[in-house]
């Protein structure tokens, strides 16, 4: 089975984290569940490292974006994130779904994935996981979740 950190994270998020955040504290149980699901120990370890990186950069409620500077993507970011991904991040920030700190956290976590390129659906999952982890971002998380799971799947922007 070809798996990536994102596969493990998505499995965790869909089966454990979104349903019961208290389970996240019991890593042994999570690890056993992931092993039983067929994930390799190496990928499980990388996924937990990714989650630790997310937890280390947790901050309070989003500050409003008051016409701040435009984020310029460069080098590896351009290689990993296509135009749709970069445009989506700008859209989220312009709409107040992400603040500048959260955008940078999304970029940090996207770059930490072991994939050469991310598509828009992968990036949306990263955004959802970041918002889930940010205190005071419940409304933004709910909006993002609605966008991801609507029947027609079209993003309104």
C-alpha cells in the first residue's frame, strides 16, 4: 500500500480526531488502531511528528486582516502548491477564514507533508486540520467543513 503522511492524517482525522478530540491524547491506542488499519510504523511516526508541529504553533483567536501585505510564494512553495492552491489560500485570507498567522501555519504544515505536490483537495484537508486545532476558529472550521462536504462540491467564491 502506497501511503503518505497525509493518508495517515486523513484517516486519523476522519476516524478519531473530528469525532472525539480526547482520543488524541492516547497515542498508544491511536498507534495501535493505525497499525491495525495497515499503516506502516514509519508513516505513523511521521504523522505524529506533523501533528506535534501543528500543536506547537497553536495560537488564540484570529486577528482581523486589515488590508495587510500580500503573501508572495517562492521556491519550494511554488513547486509544491499549484496556482489553484495558492489562489485558494489568498481567497481564504481575503474572506477572513484564515488570518496571516493561520495562513503561515497552513503553509508550514503543507510543506511538512512528504508529497512533492499538493492538489487543492489535499490543501483543503490541511486547512481543515489547522482550523480544527486553532482556538476561536470554530466558525471558520464550520465554514470550511461545509465547503468540503457539500453535495455539489463547488466552492463559492
